[in-house]
């Protein structure tokens, strides 16, 4: 391969910025300097779709209305464990306005008898059983009421600890693999190992397995912390629920989806219906939040398609709020045992972790890799178990597993620091080898004024203030199957296309920024057409991969198109194209100021209507940490929390958060702030309010609404200060990464540590409610 | 929602002619062919959307003339029409100046949008928010079923439920505004289809679960609330209202307290009216706290003693023990805010 | 005395007046009427007739939305939110919780913010409905909308219409709101993406620009 050598900015500006030489493929674009020197990258650029959002023009999947469209509703079980003996749809079928009914039946395998009979066994309240399509949503709901399902109930178990007991009702008596929504739910295990409802353990991740010798490590320890931490089940509650509109009237199945992964949904639907990929088109222009739960076509995707086929009409199928809560995914809970040992100088000698979590009828209730990789420690082992219960399946939820894991580890580290008589921030300086987190601690502590921190519980008065800190790390995942097409049109217009979707993070805008920067144009000059699988396949919006995966190909394709256009201008000017540049909408010559042409004029030189270049994600400069797409480095963060706790009423208020983050080369400051705000607010919500309340006696979620499933509203929002640390790693043509998940990991831990600092009593279980505080203060008899 | 017809009532008599049962009766019996009243509709539509109520006809009383006035007179006191919205109450300066606890209670209720729709009559007549009661999948006592799901000591999710009067139903009354109204000794004016008018004190308006499992108030099918009256405050009347919540923005009460005292010159409580919200299936007048503070100096010590007296009869469930210290702190604070 | 016919929108000889409603088999063929509230007022001494009862089947009613009177065929169980979204294709108003808990469905009734998912379309009467689509006048954005764009106050955008409605109402009625006022005005607005800090900044900024 032809290569060239280039010098790239490397390190953290204001700290250790230097240069590094990389040998890169010859066709890669020129080196980008640090953001200071760029015009559009790293600035505050307003979102290109903001106008549609503030005027109500933005059309989400739930807003779609196609000619002849029917409205559908799913039929779901309302018992937690049962065999279905019969389903009578006769009354529903004959209701005026009902066009199609589809029931989910067991796939018949030749020569095999299905244990549960015609219909799949019911394993949780809310399990999909079928669907109805009718003229209106009201008629579909009327019809649902007329369906009679006969159940033969079976024993069931809801509570995780009850499910772990010998003799507990068995949820699955066969080995299982991850069934429902994919995504990285935690550490996905092989569900064949284990006993009863307990499956696993998972003992390794892509960062490896156990290290060293734990027994020896603890022998060497002068201080040991040994505690159990608990976290709750959290549902995603996106404002727009899951759902699709399927139009299958031609031989192309058109799917409008509220999704984080248009290509993933396309592939799934094609597979389910045995269609070539080219005959399924998935479209997502605006979507109302996913947070990890919307990666797949779910059960509603195929259901809508089946109803569309049966009725011959387009079908709208969106979940209602109740369905969204109990069936469309959740962050599993956790019971985490941690034992950490250190020498009296603070050096870590051993980290042992054992966790149990339930993802309902799914797998993947792990606690991530925080304990494994956040702080170097020679002796480490983890055992992460899944516990099956008769409840809705888990799904990826913004930094799956790792949010739970950070809550446990970061509190344990604080406890260790206290035993060592060290300030928790100073202790982290001691054990944390990450350069970027070092800078984040320094700059963050200053902005937060960490020096205000007083000894735990020392405040006078009823309302006690506390300060706390929490840290996190997140891998730089790269999805290699990430492509874009860039077109320069011969009217001066520029367009970028990909199937990648914008889930509210601002993907549309950063793509426009990258293209504009490269061509010397304005963001408004660029048309961004994404969220359509007729375009080159882009990454799913998960793992915080999009920015790092799609912006290098976006730049590379733009560079290729630019090169082609410059060649035409060079030919006209009879000059070498390597001496031409694009800036401020013009094309010029480095050594001849008289040669100037507008970008638009230049496009008139084109022989065809468009110059079209497609690029896919190339390898990282200097290679990957792991070849499937794990880049070197990580996305570290440090978050500081200030809380006020009323020791009479247990009321906790988060007054302020300082969130220090790194995402490589920042692209859009306003959007990054928004992402960090969002992660922090969700982390705060997880720490103080959210909890899926299951009724153990009947298997129902009792707060499947917005009223009693609590998340913060305006008065709960603290002052949030964001601090972005630029870090150049010289790994790709944009060197930019995402921030979605990193923003959410450390917050609950920081708040829990702050609560300890306020009241002098540590809380080992979230959510931290007034009841938790009053119990911790021994005020509840 | 199920299909229903809509009747636009033109007068109280007209409205009363149309209804056949109360919402409470319907929730208990589930005949699915009833005609029921709708004022603001916030509570009603929740029942209908959950499928627990499938009325045949909704009688809209929201536009009946004459039920939407607020009038205050120094001697006669305050009259609030049953169709007055919570927003109108919240922004009324005379209520703020003379009935502070009521003003505070209304300002803490719901959201700005809901306050523009909800009416006072609907608010005090609303049913409780126990999640089993509000679930179509759980047939509890209040819906003609054979059990209380919340009370089960091992399995019941009763963290939001009652600590007092929780022998049968353990729900808590949902109207935190009623806490303040009862503390002000409000009277509910009820008119029936024979044109008869009766004044019922708030204390008598609410019905305990022990008395009638199907009702939370005494309204019968052919009766309509037309007005709520509060006596004029005395020269020395002072009030306070505190609502504890997990979220300040808007939340159901974890425990709220309304205190209305006649205070003498030397800061002695001459007469005490202390009502607890979110403690019992009805807004609960704490006779224990009232007795403990009456004729006493309002001090830290005496306030605390009254608060503890209030909680001496509390019998918390498995998950709501926190309400006891919460109420002790809140009752004490409310009493002290008076002085 | 107001001309009741004018108020009801039923002009003599043009369309069907209230008097000619037919009761019984639903009123779907009875033509258009503007449901009035005040027309049932004190001075209406007419005997009670079937004109007060509507549905349960669909019938055509008129409703004034964003300054334009619209005709639509709805049942009493049709919520105002559904009427706007499904019948009038004004999809800016969103249904998120369908229980009045999240304010995503906020519209104005005679200028007052209400939850349209908890109102029947028959609750509207002759009040004027304003939706998010009616906030920008003649293509000119309200200062709050402009500020939302400048301060990145939208992420996924689903809560944005409700937020804008709450914030516009605040700044249009309070010339100098502080942060507490902005938080109070939006205390019923659910947002899962965490736009709140930027919403607050945008609204404070917009109100300063409006002085």
C-alpha cells in the first residue's frame, strides 16, 4: 500500500500538546490542526434541524400519516407465566373498522411438538401475543377488548433474590441465548451455564479475563473494603415510544421507524420476511429518544409488516406509555459485592467483584468493565451472573452495565480513601494512570472548588451540604461498517448521504460541519440526507460510536470529491491542482492571487450533473487496539456533585454538577454541552428517583406511566457546568469521538459520594429517596 | 376510551337529571352503562383511559353558569364555586392574603397546564392514586374485589400508602388541597335533584374506608357540589401549609400538613386546626396534635410534642415507615411557621 | 345582547342551525355546528332539547385553530390532541403520557396552556385553540423559538413543542422573568434528553430581547 508520513497534533492542549508522526495511506486527507485553527469544527454551530423542531414541523414516526393508513395495537399477556390454551378473536374480527388480526404462533418444526402448543409460552406480563389493525386507534383498542385469551397459569418469580433461591419457580428450563433487543446490555453470557434461574458467570470481557492472584493480593493489603451495593431496574422512557409505520404495497417494504439503527432494522426485517436487503427500506428522519432501547425491529416491526400484508394497507404501530415501560427494555438491576485491597500508601493490591442482576427474561445484566479497567490493579477477578425473572427483557441503556458498575466501584474507592485517610480526589490522583482524567480532575476541581469540601457529616443545621466525585471510562468503539456518499451537484450544492440516523445527538449537524470545513463552505450550504437505508450503510447509534465512525469517512469522501472538482479547475487554469485551495466559498491558488473562482462557478465545469464519492471507515492510523474496531485510548470523565440533604425530611437536592469530559477532537460545543447535560440529568434521575416497581404477587409493573415513574422536571435540574478537555490522538482524519454514554456513567456515583459527605452515612442502594435518607439516619423505627 | 355520548348540562337541575351513578359507584360495580359527571375531567379521563370506567354518557357540568365565581367578604368569608379552576384560585390575591395555607396548597398542586383545567369541585371529589386501585389488572376491595394488594406485608408495594386509619384500605387521599380546606374548616355545599341544598363540613364530607369501602366522600348519585365555603378568618388567624415531595416540580404528596391557628398576642395557640394529607385514606384531622398544642405557647418543644402526639397513632406498613419521622418534622415545622 | 346565531357560526340559510338537529341515530348527518359554551348561557330560555347531547358516533363540528375555523368529524371520545394530530394533521402537538403528566401535548385554549390529551374535542366550544404551528406569525419566529435555536435547546425535539408553548406563555405574560419563573413555567414539561439547562437560558435570553 502507498503511504505517506505526516505529523499530527498529539496530546492535550494546555497540558502536554506535542506532535506525533504517523504513516498513513496516501489517499487520506491532509492533517487537521487543533480546533483553534479550524473555522467550523469545534465551534458553536446551531443545529441544522432546530428550526423544524421549534416550529413543530419535524415529522417523527408517530406523526406519519400515509394514504389509507390503518392504526394498530398489540395484544399482550397480562399474566406473568402461562401456557395459552386458546385465543378467540371472532368478536374482534367482526367489529366494524377492523381490517386485520395477526397472532404470534410457535414456528412449526417438522416432527417436533411444541411444548407450549400453538402459541408461545407466556413468560412476562406484557409479552406480545398478536396485533390488530383498524381504521382508527380507538377501534383497534375496542377490538382488543373483545379478544379472549385463555391462560393456564404457572408459578412465576419476580424478585431477583427470590429467583436466586433453590426451588424458585423456573423461568426457562432450557439454555437460552439473548433473545430480545440486542445492544450491549452488560456482559452477555452464554445462558446455558448455571443453576436454575441463575446463569453464568461471565468472567471476562474484551479487555481480558482475571489477572494475577487475588488471594495473594488481599494478603498484601493493609486496608480492605468489602461491601455490597445495589441498583434498581431503570426503564428508558423515551418521549416517543417504540414503533413503526410499515407500507408494503409495492415489492419494496417501506418502514418508517423510530430507531437508533436504520440499517439494523432493515437487516432484521429482510431476514424475518426472507427478502433481499434491497427490497426493504427503513427511514428515520426525526426520532424522539432511544437511549439504547431502539436498536432492533422488536416484535412490533414484524407485527406491523404482517398486518400491512394481511390488510393491504400501510400500518401505524406505536407503543403506548404502559407498553413502553413494561416491554420495551430496561437497565437491569444489580447486587454487587466488591472487595478492594490496598497498601497503606494507597497502591491497589486486589479488586474482587461478584454481581447478580436481572434482565427479566433476557440476558446481559452485568456490571460492565469499570472495576476491571478504571484503575490499574495487578490482581483482579469478576463473576457476573444473570438471574432470570418473569419480567420484561432488558435492553442496552446508555453505558449498559457500566453505570451500575461505577456506582459500586466509585463508592468503594471513596471508602478506601477514607480508610487511608486520603482525600478522595487526591487518592484518585494516586491510583489513576489516565492522563486525560488527571487534567479533568485538575481543571474540574478548580471550577468546582473542591477545596470547600468538609469532613463527612460535619455540617451544622438541618440541611447538610456535601461534595463528591466520581469517575468513568468508556472505550472508543469504532463501527467499521460506516459509509457515506458525498455529492457535489453542478448547481453548487453539496449533499451528504448515509443510513446513519440522528437520535437527538446532532449527527446531522456534525456531518454538515465536517463537509463544510473541508470544502471551505458554510454549514447551511450542505444538505444532509441521512436516516435512509437506500443510502450507504452507516453505524447504529449505540456505544457512542457514531462520531468516531462516520466523521472520518465523511471527511474522506468530501476530500475525494473536492480533489475531483479541483482537478477540473486546475485544468481550466492550467495549473497543478495541488496548489489550489478552497476557502470562504471560493477556490484560489496558493501562489497566484489573481486566480479566483467561486465554488458554484467551479461546479459548472463538471461534465456530469454530480461528482459522487463514497467512502467507508478506514483503519485507524497506527492500528486498532482490537481489530474489530476498538480504538486506542478511552473516553474518560470526572464528575463532581454538590448536594444538600435535609436530615429531617430526607429530601435530597443536587445543587451543582461539574462534568469534565473528553471526546477527542470536539466538533460542536453546543451539542456536546447538551449531551453532557442529558447524561448528567439521567444519572441524577437514576441516583434519586427512578425505580421500576414490580408487584411480586401479580407480576405487574405498578408505575408504568409518567406520573409515578419518576424522572426530574425543571426544579430538580442542578446548575451544570461542562468542561471539555480536547485530546488529540492522531488516529483518524477527524480524530473526533462521541460522548453520549460517557456523560451518564459517573453521575450517580458522584452524587452518592456527595450524600455520604453531607450526612456521614453511606447509602448502598439507589434510588436515594427520602425514605433511604431517614433510614440511614436511624430515624425510621 | 370507550364510546360515550356527551351531554352538555345547562343547569344544575339539568345535570342532575342525567346522571345515574357516581364515579365511585361505577368503579365498584362496573355496570358500564352509567352516566357520570365531568367537570375538569382530569380524574375522570384517567379512569376512562385505564378502562376501569366505561361510561355510556358523560355529563359535562363544566359550563353550567354560576359555578365559577370566587367571592370574598371580610365577614362572610370565602366562597369558591365548584367549577373555579385551580389556576384561578392560585392567582387570587384575596385568597393569598387571607387563606395562605390554601394558596400554598393550590400552588403546589399539579402543573400549570393541569391547574388551568382542574376545578375545585373535581379536585376534592377525586379518587385516590393507589396504583393497585388505578390498575385494571388488580381487583381490590375498592373495586368490588376480595383483597388489598398493597397491605400484603411481604409483597405489597405500599411505600406511598397510609400510616393512619389503614385497617382496611391503605390508600391515601389524593387531594392535598383538601388538607388545607379542612384545616380552614371549610364547608361543602351540595345540591340535589329535588333542589335541596345542604352544607356539609369537610370533616363530614370525606368517608373512611372502614365506613364504606366504595366511597371516599358522601356524594350520592343525584347530588352535585356547587360551592366550597370557608369562614372568614379572625384577626388572629394564621395558617401554614407544607407539602413534602421527592420532586419539587410536581409530585404526589409524601406527607402534607395544613395548620390553621388562632394565635393570641403572646404567641399562644388559642385554637388549633391541624390536618394531615397523604397519611390516611381521607384528609386526617389530627385531634392528638390539636389537643397537644391548644392553649400552649408555640415553641420548638411544644411544636415537637404536638407532632409526636400526631404520630403516636401511626401504624406504618412495611415500606412506609419513613412517613412517621417525615410527619413529625413537617408538623413541627408547620406549627413553627405560624408564629 | 349578542346575536346567538352569529356566535354559533350558523348563519341563517347557510348550513344547519342548532334547531334542526335530529336526535337518535347519532348526529353524523346533522351538518356543522360550532359548539358554544356561552350560548347555553343564562339567557337561554329555550326548553331543553336534544341539542345538548352529542355522539357517541362521529359528527361534524367546527373548531377555531390558529386563527382558522376548521371542520372535523369526531366522536365525543376524541381528545383534542387526537383531533389536532390525526384529523387536522397538526402533528407538532405530541402525545407522550396520555394522562396529563408530561405537558408534551400543551396547546392554548383562549391563550391558557392546557393538556390537550385530557380534553375532549367537545370541551373546546368556541374557545380558540393555539398550537405550536400557530406560534410563529407569518413565518416570523417568536423570540423564544429563535432563542431555542441559538442556545441548542432541542435535542431529539419531541418535548420541544410543549416546552416552547410553556415558555412563550411565560414571556408573553411576564416582562421580566427570573430563572425561578422559567422553572415554574416549565415544571410540568417532561424532557428525557436533558434540554432543561438550555431551555432555561434560551427563555431568559428571549425575554431580555423582548423588553
